[in-house]
């Protein structure tokens, strides 16, 4: 009597990573890391701007610098977002509560 064995169509296929699969995975990790860094930068810049505004009217030059820094961070995040093939940024703007003043500095009309 022959031993029973699993049909080849149901058996686990041999899994081997090709060089292409390894490269794609590495690139996806890099994109994810870049996106996370941009998100942290946006959160930090917006928090600093909100803290400055919460302290009351302060130095106009400092506030302008903080708005510029927030706009730079938001612009970088939007670029990363578009690199991930996401063209609609309304959810992104809502998630981080990005003020219109910052979006105007980015050059977006939202």
C-alpha cells in the first residue's frame, strides 16, 4: 500500500524571495519610514504653533517663523502622501487640524 500524501495543488508551495521581492519590501519600508518622519514633523510643528497661540499674542516674527516651519512640514507630508499615490488631502488636513493659514503658505486653497 502506498503512503498517503497531500495533493500537489493543496500542498504549501515552496516560498523563495526573489531579489525583486526583497527590493520592493525594502523600498516600501523606506517610504513608510519617510512618511512617519513627515507625520512626526507636522505634529511637532503644529503643536509648537498652537502652544505659541495659546500663550496669547506674542512676537509676530516668531509666529511667522512657526507658520513657515509648519508649512514646510505640511508640504513635505503632502509630497510623501502623493508619492504613496494619494491625491486627496482633505482627510490628511482634517486628521492633523491643519489651519488654513498654514495651507495658504503651502500654496493650497483649502
